């Protein structure tokens, strides 16, 4: 095999050295995947490690209350970022949450990323759950020997040229990513409420107690977003007074107060609705909020 062919094969293998390990979706619908951009690095370099969570539904479907606590061997985190974004809408909405780590060697050898536990709470049931990533490793080379003083000018020239090239590549890549990044759609409080109501209807089904529990939550979120009102901690009579300064009509205030008070009471008592009660109630509420 010629030297040229060996170089080409090595180059192609390097380009293909991004491997993603994807776990199957859990019972409640979250898929977890992870990736390393390289598995063999110089001691003076870094490696990018990323965990991606994805589920069908809005961002509010799951709540991640605990920070991740990864354990590394021969590696340490130099930078950590997280992000969350959604595409689609209503029943087609898909949410993606990412955790990104920049890892640098702390000693040569086999760098280790131990399995990471990701805790979450599903809404509206407040049921806790956990995801666990796969263990991963990366080979870390020995530190480079110090160059002699006579060759320092050449080294600095190579470093400077490499930095310029990397800067141009990074600038081009950032511009390309920005062009491809989906624009976030800003929703009005009414639009967000109607979207949340669709999700609630699908999740609650014919369970009236579950529907009422979720209904209280999304009405409170609507009032907070639209009028900066939070009914939590107020009595039933106080809620009606809280709605007084809003631009709602008297009949609209009474109707919202009626739904809110009834939903709050149904959260804490056993109820059995008539067949089709959740469908009737959801339709009535949807038609009401469409007119606001």
C-alpha cells in the first residue's frame, strides 16, 4: 500500500470518528443519545461531549430539577452549556434538550466518562423518572516534549496560521448554523393556553380529575402571563377580586373564576364525571378562550 493511499485512508477515518450512542426511548417518551467528537486526542487538546434528550410535546412536558453530576477519569470539564428548543406545533411539536461539555485532559492515558444519571419530573402527574447514559472513553496522548529555542519561531508561525484557519472555519460554521437555526415563534398567552389545552386533553383522556388538575395549572399560567396575576395562596373570593382590574368583561371574569375555583376544588377530592364530561368541558373552554 502506497504512502498516499495510507494518508487518504487515515484522513477518511478521522472524518468519520464521530459516534453517537443512542438509548431507546423510555416508557414515558424521552429518548437519550450521547456523542464524542473524537476518541483519540493530544494531551494539549480538548474533546466535545454532548448529551441530547428528545421527546414529543412541549418543553413543559418534563422538568429537570437536578443539575447533572458527571464523573470523569483523566479528564475535567472546562466548559458546560445546556439548551432547549422546540420544532413543530400542537401534536407535531418535538422538543430537544442538550447538555454540552468541553473536556480537557488532566493526565495521559484512557480518559473515562462514567454513566450519568439524569433525573426529571413528568407533568402534570409530577412522576419522577431517571435516564442513564452509557460509559464512554477517549485515548489521551502523552504531553508533547518542549521544542528547542531555535525552532520556536517556526512553531509559533504554525500555531498562528492554524489559529487563523480555525478562526475562519469557526466563523463560517457559526454563520451557517445561524442560517439553519429555526426561528423561535413568540406565542401570545391565549395561543399558549390553547396549545396547552390540546396537550392536556390528549393526556387526560376521560379522566376528569386529571383534566381539572391540569386545567388549574394552565389557567394560572395564562393569568400570570397575560395579567401578572397569581391566584395561588388566595381564597375563592379573593380570586374574583384579583380579576377586577383586568380588561375582561364581567361575564368573562365570572366564567374564568368559576372554572378556576372548580378546578382547584376538584384537585383535592374524589370526583367521577359523566361520560364525555371532559370533552364537553374542554370544548366549552376552548371556544371561550378563542374569543378573547
